[in-house]
C-alpha cells in the first residue's frame, strides 16, 4: 500500500486500529459495500483495503483539501471499486459552513456544528456543499453492508436522512459521538433514533494498543469521559448473533 506524503499530509493506519479489527472480523460475513461519511484523509479507506481489498467503497468528504488527498491516495494505489463524492451528507441539500478548530486545512475535528466545540472559537470557516442523502441514494449501486459515520456532531441528521436505506439494507453502523457535555442530549437522540430502526447500540471497547477489545451494550447514552470511549457499533437484530459471536470478549 502506498501512502503519499503531500504537503505534510498522509493517511493514517496506526490510529483507530479497532476499525481494522472490526473490518477484518465482520466484513467477510457481509455482502455489500462500505459507505464512509466523513472520509477525511482516507483513514477508514486504507483499513477497508487492508481488510478486504475487493470490497466496494463509497466515501463522502466535503473538505476540498481532504478530497484532493483522497483522489491522490486512490490513484497512487490504483484501487478499483472506490467512488468518492466531494460533498457531505445532511438532512437537507445546501451550502453549509465547515468550522475548523486548528490551522490545518484538513482539520479532522472540523464540524458543521459550531456548538460541537463550545469552548473554542473556530480558526477559520469554509463553505462546503452538503446533500440530503435521498438526492444521492441512486449513486450507491449496491447494498450497504457497513456504514461508518465520523462527522463531529452531525450524526443525527445523517442517520435520519438515510432512514429508508438503513431500513432496507440493515447495515452495521460504526459511528463516533464527540466527548462534549453540551452534545449529550443530541447523542441520546441519535441512539434513540437507531433504536427506533430496530438497532441495538454497543460501545466499542479498545485496549491500550487501540485494538478492538469487545462490546458493551447500551440502552441510553452514557457520557464518555475520554475519546477512547466515544466509538459505537449499531447492529440490526438479524446480525446480533453474528456480531456477538465474532466480537472479542471484554475483560471486566
């Protein structure tokens, strides 16, 4: 695998190793594509390609600096089966403001929600395009096996806009909820929304080496005091036995 270094930018592999573990364990059991909402520099894409090189991948990324790197990453590796969209997803089609909280053009903590960082003023703001998922659904040609969402506060809108597709394909959903107290009520709404679709939500537990250690079932949102406890897996009822069988057993 080639990871271009362009202007100091490089896709990461060693962060979020639990994602690689999850993809390696679960993707062989699933038919369909991976849809990545908030692709950034390809941190998830490279893990999909390591775990299952032939898996179809669709990535949404509204930040033009990130999208430019993604295209070069795909080209350098001559990957097939990768479709990239230079837009974000939301519950409406609009021009939105992407707030960055560092000077990096590819700030991974950039958010469409200024309230996501209530104690920090944005360093700069970019105008980006977001689409209601219904407007792009026809461009996802095959069933979705796994949906990954990392969007710094806009999870609810995306899951709501994808209701029809989620209800039809019943993908696994991997998502992050920011460790920000002001977002707790919103996170609870996100978990309740997934529950209304017939999903059970688990916190993804990881060890000190960032690998997947197990799953903790949740009936409601529990504030995550550290980022290492801020990642979740939502599983439809028909997949529960499979996921629980393949998941590592958390030690108490």
